C-alpha cells in the first residue's frame, strides 16, 4: 500500500513539474506533448489548426506516458494512462480548458481560443491506471517522425565577415 501511494505521488509530482510528456498510443511512435496536470490526470489539447497532433490517442484507449525531468531532461517515470475525451460544454471540459488556457503559449486567437478548441480540437484526459513501468536499461532512441520540414542549410561563406565587420565598427 505504501509503495503504491509513493508511486502515485511520483507520477503526479513528476508530471506536474514537467511541461512536456512523451505519449505513445497503442500503435505509433511516442510524441512530445505539452499538457497540464488537473484533478489527477494530464490534460491535452490538440488535433486542430495550430495545435499539437494527437495521433493514435482514442477515447477509451490506453497510452504510455513518459515523464522527463524539467531540469536535466532525463526520464523520471513511465506510466500507463486511460484516455478519456472531454466533451465541450461539460463541467470537466470547462475546468480542464481553464487550466490549459493559462499554459497555452503564443495562441493565434488569444481569448477566442477556447471557442476554437470547442469547435475544432479535442481535449483529452490521460488518467493514470496505477500501472508504472520499470525504467529501461537502454536508451530507447528512435528515428525522428517523418516531417516535411527541412534542416538548415550551411551558413553562407560571407556571413561571418559581415557579422564581424559590424562588431568592429561598434567597438
């Protein structure tokens, strides 16, 4: 009983303090997602224009959540979550969205974002089932998720001279 309570406390405290968790649905790679901890669960918003994608996370399903240390970035704990979709207009949705709204950075529509979330996005609640996974011995490094984004090109040869020239004039 004591180890179970300590495990719950570890999951809650680690998830509260980390602004980012890695979430893996039943099929597909783990994705880094921002969240808030609210009333015993991690709450996420996504799958709408300008919001994070939530592929493979279905209402009633399960997901594996891995929490990292905010200061060192290393894995602290992994836990299994039951996924519940919160419906717009319900009391649970309103409470979760109030918390999410305070943590959402650079929203394109400011105060109107909650209406957009109600129309176009999904708000999910990831509630711990009590099952914690042991930390792995290996690195678990994976190839990046395919994306249309490209890497930066090499710096033009003349750029360092231009930058240094401006510094010399100031000094």
